[in-house]
């Protein structure tokens, strides 16, 4: 278990008593160290699997951690997001703590805010509605009540979308309305869990006796509310290991703060503090750019930066490309990806990372045109597709009533059982002719059969019930079976992940930093976002920008200021680009629209990329987002909304 860890990582893995804090840069093996720590503790008999709670920030990360733990022989450990851990506890203890059953999670939060605004006779346009919702959420995760909103927002330097007194009024009305309708929101799940644990010592003790050992990944993005929950889980114990990188704080606009990470030693004076600087993920060329970005960073997080040292062999220099417009940029990326795939690079090892979801439509189009399979991270989740849900119900029914030995005793192995159940749903083993919706549905079910095959190969003797349990787990982790495809994801949702080849697109002023980032703090967060993007690449990094938004538009954009001094051709970078022999910035070219083959778009019915609802309104379809879901500006919200939907599912 300890092989494959360097001495510092080994220290993290073996210091199983008392508080441990790991401060380390991207790709230094933080997640690996904590996963091995848990597995080591379990395998050595020091930790009871069921007494360990590992907390991460996205369902995807939690799912990956469960997968890794299983591979390391430590199944049964709870790896969850703060929200899913809290939701489980809240559901379990609600009857005892409050009585009755837990209120429903609110489905259309924006609508509720709109109703609150109507009740207050305050007119808000859609943008304001979204911003006010953001302010309410921020207030809740920072445990700010309505009457404290104005001073707290001023102190935090928040740019209120309306008069702070009005926001406080809206916040208060929103809370009233929620109570009147007997629903709770995403933040309430944490707030109520905190309240229950605070007020009910018997319940707190019950939770504490269940969990003895805590591990938190990506601790730089913990909110004050999540921190409070963690403290309540811990009680007066200190068996806590946190890992994080202050330079990757990218959710502070939602109330997250790296202070808890940076102040850990003050709060836990006896803490073991470990620093990791060896970067195992990226080539020296990628690491050089990452270090360059950090060298220009300012602020508290930057004061704690650690220079990364790549452990990998040299690779290609990052490629910088400039394009006249965004479609040309997308086509350029798609063309490159096609070439990479033709030369043998697997599509699943390539990612395009965008700043806002509104960019991804252009990239979807370009990839489809180039015949490159792709998957959108977060959108249209596999387990959310109607055909997959339906198949899940059928499988569950078969598992309950048939199992291995009665209803299905004429079929032998698990994949055959799955095929048998699915054929009851009209599934055929051969793909249907043509493409479009029918084909897409078939592909989903074929992926389900593949999943069953992989599962039964890794778990000989597994039953249909085991498979159903596995599907549930994966569904909650938003973990689709590996469909070979290029990943198209937002920078926010790429946190913690890695690919051989990464395309960072739209690295222009106005996009990165994004126009609405105004204060120094906000600009620094944008820089960190770029740092997160750069450090996702193992080998090849493509950085590009477009001089104008659309073809024929005024070339009014310039490359991101964050690249100044780092990209070839910018002041201070010439020497390096000459020395490294890289060709400087490549000029992309525009492909005339008329030249390209007719657009081959066979995506079926347009769905909201946030909540998956089918879209009919033309305006919504253009945005690929329904009116109720927040706009592309709120990446953090997106991530949380998806989690929330997954929790509801
Ligand atoms: P991030 O800050 O992006 O979350 P991280 O610090 O959590 O990164 P990991 O994802 O754990 O880093 O590791 C990065 C990569 O380096 C992974 O592919 C991991 O398997 C590999 N790695 C980590 N430690 C070692 C090691 N000691 N030897 C070989 N490979 C390692
Ligand atoms: Mg990590």
C-alpha cells in the first residue's frame, strides 16, 4: 500500500493519529496520498472502513475515490460530498429530531426567489434574479442572516446586484416562502444538519460514534458552513486529515475560503503539516507555465504558493494559437483533436476546458463537424437519460423478483441476464439502422450492458442485485460508464481531474479574466482558475484565444493578461520562446462556412444542460439551458445544482 508513494506522501498515509494537514500544489499526489492513507489504515486493521468519512467536493470526485478505494481493497468506506453526507444524516435523523418526514428539496429555486420578489413588490430582471439568488446562497453558506447581510456583504467586498437592504428583504421573504411551502433548499441541508447536531447531543453523539476518522480533499474550497459541519462531526476529537492547495481556490465567490486550510496549524497546534512539491502529473514544460502563472499571483493564497518540480520526462512545449474568431478557434481545436486521434491518442485522454458553459455549444458543433465523439461533463448525465432510468427500474424489478435462480435461470452470466431484461424493454443486440434518437437510446443501453460486463468481470459471481447496487452508486456519483469521447468541461468542473492533452480555449481578455471580475480578489481567482486549467494536462497543452467573438466581427480582443510574459511573443517571453525553439504563437485561420460540409447535428431532443429538462422554447434551445437554471455566469452554481439534482434523483 505504501509502495508507489514518496516519503512525504508516505508520512501522510501513515500518520493516522491526530490532525494532519497537507499543503501542496496541483498534481503532487494529494488525492493519491489520502486514498492510500485510508486504504493503508483499513488494510492494517487500524481503521474500520465504516468509521471513515472521506469528504470531497463533487459527486464525481467522491465516485472516483470510492472506485480507487475499492481497487486498493478498502471497500465500504464512505466517500461523499458534504451535501450527500449531510443529506443522509438529515434524512435518517429527521423523524427523531423533528418528527414527520423531511421536507422536499425545492425544485425551482429561481422561481421561488422570483415569487419572493413579487411578494416584496420588487421588480428583478433575469440577471438580477440570478445574482440575488447567488447572494442568498452566499449568505447562507457564510451563515449570515438577513439582518446581517448588508454589513457582511460590504465587509466581504461583494458587489451587491441591488441595494443591500433590498437583498436582505428578499432573502428574508425567500426564507418565509420556503417555510410556507414546506420545502428546503440545497444550503438548508447543511444548515439543518448543523442545527440538529448542535441542538441534539444524543444525535451528535450517535453520528460521532459512527465516524471516527475524517479526511477532506480540496480543503481550500471549504465554506464556513461546511467547516462548521466538519467541526460538529469531529466533536473534541482530532482524527482529521485535510489536503488542499490554496492556489486552486476557485469557489470563493460562493463563500469558500482557503483560510481554514491556511490556518489549520493555528486551530490544531499539534498538527502534522506535510508539504508536497514533486509534481507527478505534468511534464516540466507544463509545470513551467503553471509556476509562471503562480509567480505573478497576489494575495493570501499566493503567499503560500509552492513551486512545483516536475518528476516527468520532458514533453512538448505548450502550443499557443491565435484565431480570428471563436468558431475558427473551435474548428482549430477540433481539427487538432482529429489529428491527435488519427495518430493514436485516445479520445478519452483529451479535454477541452472552457470558462463558461456558453462557449461549449460552439465546441460541440465543431467536434460534431469533425466527427469527434465527445461528452459534456455534467450535462445530460448518463443515469439521467430516460431510457437508462427505465432500464434501471426493470433491472431492479428483475433483481427483486427473479434474482439469479428463478425467473432467469435459463441464462447463465450477469451480462446475459441484463440483456434478457433489456430485451423486455425492446432492446436489440444489433444497433438500429440510421442515427438520431433511436440510435442514441440504443447506445445508452449498450453502454449499460458493457458496464454489466465490466462489473461481472471484476466481480465474479456478482448477482443482479449487486449490479443494481453498483448502478445506484454510480448514478449518485454521476459516473457514466466510459464512453470513449473527448471531454468538454468547464474549468470549475475539471478540478482534481487530469488528461494527457488539454485544450484551454478562450484565453482572452474578457473571458479570462471574465468581464465581470473587477476587484483584485476576483481577478486573482480568475488567475487561479487558469492555473487549475493548465495543471490538468499531463503532456500536451494547447492554449488558444480568438480576436473577435464571431466571424467578421471587430477584432477587439487580446490574449489574456495572465499569459503576459509567459506566452511567446509577449514582453519578457521572447528569450524563452527563442531558447526553447518553440515556434511562437501560431496563427489559426478561418474556415469559410460555405466550404464546410453541411452541419451534421444529430443530438436528440435538446435538453437543459443543467437540469436535463427537455427544451422546446427556441431561445432556451439556443442557450441549451432552461429559464429556471442559472446562466453560464455561475459555474459554481452549475456544479452545485447538478449535485443537488443528483441528490434528488
Ligand atoms: P490536484 O491538486 O489536481 O487535485 P493531486 O495533488 O490530488 O492533484 P493526484 O491526482 O493525487 O494529485 O496525482 C496526480 C497524478 O500523479 C496522478 O496520476 C497520480 O496517480 C500520480 N502520482 C501521484 N503520486 C505519485 C507517485 N508517488 N508516484 C507516481 N505517480 C504518482
Ligand atoms: Mg486531487
